[in-house]
C-alpha cells in the first residue's frame, strides 16, 4: 500500500517571505513545493487556531505561494503571522486546469481569482500557449498581480466597475468581445460564482468549453464530511472539483444560486424570486 | 449470484451496506448519490433539535491505518431536516433512510423522536454518545445502562418507527448496556461508535484536532467492532448494524458472522470513495458465490452456533 497516499496529516512549513499585494492582500511564500498544479488547493492550518482551504497561487517545484485576502477571522489571523512562523499544509487537493501545448486560452479572473489564474498563465506560457488574461475588479486598487501578469508576456485585458482602470463594466463583456475577435480553444475562470456563470454562458455562446474554480464550504477537503456536496448530483467540490466544466455545472440547480454554511444551511446569492 | 437482500427491523435493503452517520450526510443530494453508488441504505448526519455549531478545523485526518475526527456534530437542526433534507430525499426515494438523532437531555430526545417521525424515515437511530447535561460528571448516556435505557424509553414513547441505539465501545460491558436498551424497547442496535483518540503534531507540539481529542475509526478498529457486535448479539439477539473498520467485502462478511445484519461504513469512503459501497457489495457477492452461500442472511451470527 502507498502509505503516503492515505496520510492527510500536515506538512509543517515556515513562512519564508510575505509580499503585500494590496491593502487587504498578502502573498505568503514558502521555500518548498507540494507539487501543486494550477487550480488545485491546499488546507492551511494555523496550529491551535483553525484550518481553511486556500487556492495554490503558485508552485514551481521550488516555491509555494498562497495569496490571502483578509476577509474573515482566519485570513486576518494569517495576516498577523511573520516570516519564520510555522503553519501546516496538506495537499495538493482536487482537480486542476488542463491544456495542450500551443492552445489559445482565455483566463478570466474576478477579484482575488487573479492569483490562481496567474499560476495557470505561468504554466500555459511555458507550454507555448497563447494567453488572453482578463481581469476584473471593483476598482483600480483592487486589481491584483497586475505587474506579475504583464511580466509573463500575455495579452492583458482589464475592466473595473468604476472605470478607474481599463474598460468600465463587467469583465464578461470584455470576454465576449475577445471571443468575437479571436479563436479561443478553452476558457478558464476563477472568481465569484455568479460571474463564472456568466463566463460559462459567454463561452458557450461562442461554442467553447469553460472550466471554472468552484468554491463551496469545505471542512475535510478529502471527500469524507460531505459539506461541499453540490445539488442536485451530490458530487463533492473537493473531489470532482474545484475545477469543473461549465457543460456539467450549468445543469445543476445550485450553480449561481446558492451555497451552504458550516451547518449545511442554504444561503442564496440573491433573494429567491417569490413564486 | 447470491441474494444480498436483507431485512432489518422490517425494512428491506437491496444489500447490507449502509452509509454510517456523519459522512456525506449533509444534504439529500449527497445521500442519494451514495445510494446511486451502490449503498443499500443511508444514515443522516446526527440531527439536533436546534442548530449545533460543531468544532473548528482541523476536524479530521487519516493515515493508512486509522482516521481521527472531531467534527462536533455540526448541524442546522430539525428545521432543515423537516423542510429540506427529508422532503428532498423522499422525492423519488432511492432507498431506505435512517434518521440519526442526538440530544443532550432525555426530554429533547423525546421531542426529536416525535418531530423526526413526521419526516417519515424508515428507521430512527439514536446517537447516545453525547454527554448527559443532567449528569453532574457529564457522562455520555451511552456509558450508563440506566441512562441509555431512559433515552430509549423516551424515544419509544413518541414514535412507532423502528428504533435502534448507537452504542459506544468505550464501556466495560457493552452487552449490559445493550440489554438495558432492549428491555426499554429498542428494536436493534448500531455498533460501534468511534473509540477515543488523540494525535499530536510533533513539529508544532500541539494536538492536530482543534478539539484536541476525537473519535478513532478506520481499518485498525475492526477487531473492536467485531468483538462489540459479538457481545451485543449474544446479549440481545436483536438486529445490528455492524460498523467500525469495515473496508472490504470480506470485512463485511466477518462482522455479519459476529451478528450484524447490516454493515455500516463511513471511514471506508476516505480510502475507496463513495463508489466503495458498490465495490464492497460486489465483493460480498463474490465471496458468497465462491463459498456456496445462496442467501446472505444465513451467515448472520453464525459464529454463535
């Protein structure tokens, strides 16, 4: 039996570097690899405090990056950590983005989705893919990873809700235009579920499959607790996902509608319409 | 092919494999997917009268030979079960469902029994592993024969559904506890709940689970489960869901020989995925065919003969 295969205990890593990305966001750098692929996630443990799933922002076999926005108690606690502090990680977990050498890809990032999409772009450029990198944010200050992305030599398209940078409007409008003008092979997206749903619809309109990074409340990350089961198939986000394809997701009544909390209670993204 | 169908407390199961409580049981669609993948039946996550928050992560992890968890029985409460989980499950119901209920007081168990009966589960499984809030030492109901029997009586008085009591292995004489529950009106048992365990991360010098200790399950506990099922069968002769460390068809056959009618599996999902239910059932059928067993019911409790 492959003993390591069934060992989901933590690997303890020291924080080697902390990069302030913007007011709310830091990237934690570890001088170690867990063999993560673009789109996969890991479980991050602050010993004695809590443990949460985080996307892998980068892993090149030498360095591991995790980019975290301080939005809740766990991420705020992460932001208090200093270089040299120890955390536990287990992973990589879940599915990842797949592409063939030379493909023309459109990567659509909403807000903090820029971090994992950067990782996809980095690997895709290495595989001689042509990459359209689309990034949308509420305003200019929330645009993440801009300089890093430009350094990859990809075509960057920006939109902001307030027009403070790039196109004023939704990134999905930009995607529609890009797909009108260019022959895209696959669309990958990471961002709010409601945005990704529109990305899926736009890609479908152009006859192209879209893959997206789904986010559901997770506890174990290893396919046991059932917390991240998605209606109505009951498939687990941590196992079948987090990267799943639009042609599958679009049939699910949960897609773009609701998510669940730690007790399994539904929360709608919008108020359901009265019947 | 051997007949894998079994009758448990008057309910037919297409095969003896049952999803144990606490695994993949948050939503109706998740429970239904487990039946699609081959389980004979499913058990819900423990249902409380009111919301129960549970513990913070890490709540579970595994190794090649054991698994530790302390989820803390998180649940949204009876309201979600009544308004969402059961109505959704019972729409084009794919197989039997066992409602697992849990409470901290005997009175709450009674109210829950009545409320859950309205959801029309096939069987009610009573989780008595929680500390009794009325006990000055907070001892679990499952550890005191009189308390276990009192819970059984309270549930029996409020439902006509078959009731089974989920027993803990963390007692001196599990047969005595089972006998007390049987005398109080239990129709059967589920044995065993998890053992007590703790794991420490030696690099950061802290217990791995946020709750520090938790429930031990997985391949290594199978002998404890087989022994407990043997004792409960001997003491009561009532039907039993044998659970604890069952990973393969041969494990399932073994615990049935000790006295189990159904075979509960939870941690198996970690090692084999939910598809494991179908695989275990297939392995059981293969064993039967190889050993000339036509009807699986003939091996139940056979070691007692």
